[in-house]
């Protein structure tokens, strides 16, 4: 990217070392198996509807949404909170300070997402359709503001590709897919086909729309489901953006070159229904065994006493 600086070898602080470990773990943590399963169910519907939507319409809509996100993201608020004249100064501040700024952005974004999801979820199908473009704008705005917290203005023409790539990575339905999309981010400066990113985003947003509609049909849960689905979606966007910009900050400051994912079992990388069902079954068994073993242990400890 145009904002990259030539790295020099520097020693990691204890805080930075811990963040490197957390980034490696995040790169090896699969999405929720429930969300994987729901996405697998809606994939065929998503593919069908996507074929009916003109590519140019999708591209134009995303471009307009991105421009709105840029307008509402701003930079002055982050500058004021950080006490700097230019955002680039934050790349020379401690990583802890950048993380604290990002914490504030995260909390605000999740509050907005929850409120917006509850409001649109209460109005039925029509308001749910409005929810998707609003959620897209909020997600892009969140990525931009988190990038600002780490010293990146993200106002260069190529930066739009990077920001959309972060959103694409955040919406990945499996760990293997997320890893592939994160690898694409490293190549964004050289080659990235915009139409491909637009198609992926259209697919992911349509999948979310179907999930919202499924729960909308259950009487009395529209507000709750809309609020929770929006919250979970923006939280995934938030975590992805933070980890991506943390790694970029560390790399540009010469602290790391590439943070490799922590080692995971092959089952975590399995695709499709088999992988999703397997992880869901594992999580269910783990939760059930934990839920049973704790009460039994407590009762047993009383008798031992």
C-alpha cells in the first residue's frame, strides 16, 4: 500500500509479544459452527438470487455505500482522542495506545449495530431489506475508523480494495476460507480484481439477509434476532479489522514480517457441511459434558464435605 514504510529490525515489547500470540490464535480460530451451518443451508438460495442481480448494479451499490461510509467515518475524532495532528503519528505511538482507541470504536460500533438491528427487525420484511445497506455502511465505517486508530488514513484509491478485502475476510464462512482471504490482503497492493470482491460481498450480504429473514418469520423474535445477528456480524468485522491492522502496524514498524497461524487440527479446516456439522457436534458434546460434569462435581463435593 502507499502508506507502507520500509521495516527495520526491532524488538517486540511484552505487550506486542502477547498481541502476536493472540493474532496467531485468531488466525486458527474457526467461525461459530452454528453460523457455518446456517450459511451452508442458505448457500444455494444465495447463488440463485445472485445470478438474478446484474453485476453492474451490485458494483454501483457497493461503491455508493463505500462513499457514504467514508463521509461518516471522518478522522478528526480519532485525532482529537489521540492528541495528534496527523493520523500517521499513531504509527509511532505504542501499540497499547492504538488498541485503546480501537476499543472505543468497537464499543460504539456494536451499540449502533444492535440498535439498528432491533429497529429494522421490528418492522418485518421491508425494514429488513433496509438493514443490509445500513449494516454495510456501518461495517465499512468501523473498518475505516479502526484503521485510523493505527495510523492509516485509508484515503488512497487502492485503500478501498484493502478495506473491502477486510470485510470479505470478516464474512468468511470457514477458517480455511478466512485464511485464503487474509492471504489475498497481502497481495492487494499488486493485484486484486475488484469484481471478484464485489461478487463475494454480494454473496455474503445476501446470505446474511436470508438469515435475518429466517428468524423474522418466527413471531415475536424479530427485534431480538435482528439485534443479535447485527451485533455478531459487526463484532466479527471489528475483530478482523483490529487483528489485520495490528499485524500491519507491527509489520510496518519492523516488529514482524508475517504472523503465522497457530497449529490446529485438520478437522478445523474441513469445508462444507461435513466440517460445519462436525464442529457443531464437537461444540455441542463439549458444552453438554461441561454442563453435566459441573453440577455432578458440585454435588459430589458436598457429600465429600
